[in-house]
């Protein structure tokens, strides 16, 4: 199918509905990316974080678009590598990516709980700019592999998939710093985010082992845990505000029935 036919097919009602669905899918998967990027760049000095975040995302976008260009070739990666061997190249990539994400998340939890950064006299531990970029790109490629294969199952129009990838990337790029800074300045929320990454790593590993896990079983508990943590943070803010008012001799307002 030529480009003109792809473009004409991209503006039908069905195609636009599929595009909206794909953008939503990419944004949900983008949450994983934002968490990973936030954790990886947190190990860099302050002046390198923004540059690593943007550069890593741009390289990851190019890699994802390359996946889209070879999307129909990627489908063949789901076939067993050889007779008698139950795993495909996709399975091996997901297994390796899941194990790496597990290692990274558990290692970062250890750093946070054991106050490793504080032991380093308050200075950020420089993991290396290049190493951070490589980690961001590799993990994004693991996320991209499954999402592109899923997208091909929804539509054969590569133009629609490309639009969805670029649109979701722009949203992630706009909010990655805000969300990342919000998480990193709140240790309890950072530990919760790392626990999410442990769960995601296990899920990716199980997918590689051909054990499908429904995404609803992952994202709904994660969303519930996040709401509970945000309520706890709101409670702590109100307690500090109440303590400050009493310390200044101000009578706090009372609720009348």
C-alpha cells in the first residue's frame, strides 16, 4: 500500500477511533517510561538531568519509530527461534528487560531505604551520563516492542501507529520533568513508584515466559495505592498546617453540624 492510500485510510472514522485508542494505550504505557526515566536521571548531577531526560526520550522515539517502520517484521519475532525451543526473540527480549527492570528497581529501593545518597555527603551519585542514556533507551525499547506488536494487531496502517507514537511522546516529554521532580522530592512516593516498577518488571518477565497477565490487574491496584498515598500526603500537610496554627496561637476552624 502506497503512502497516498495510507493517508486516505488514516482519516476515516474507524481509523480516527483507532488512533485515539492507540494514543491512550501509548500514554498508559508511557507511565512506565516516566517512572523509569525519573529513577535513572535521579542518579545524575542536577545540571545533567534535563539533558539526559530529553536526549534519552528523543533517541527512544527514533528507536520506536524504527520499530513502527519494521512493525510487520516484528510480528515474526513472536515465532519460536527453533524447533523444540518454546521461546521467541520477543520472549527473550522481554525476559531480559523484565529482569533488568527488577534489578534496577530493587537496587534503587535499597539506595533510598539505606540513605545511600545521604552517606555521600548529600551529593548526587553520578551514574554516568552515557550510562543513563543507554538505560533509558534500552528499557524504552523493551516497552516499545510489546506496544508496537499490540498496535499492529489493532490496525495495519503504520501511519496511524506513527501518529500515536509521536503524539504520546509529546505528552510524555511535556510532563516527564514535572512528574519526575514531584516523585523524587517525596521519598515515600519514590518508594511506591519503585514498587510499581518491580511489579511491571515481574509482568514483563512473565509475558516473556508466555504467561499473560491482564493489565487491569496491574494498573488498578497501582492506581489505588497511589490514591491512598496522595491522601496520606494531604493528611500530613493538614497536620503540619494545624500544628503551625496552634503554635502561633490561632484557633483552627471547627466544622459545625
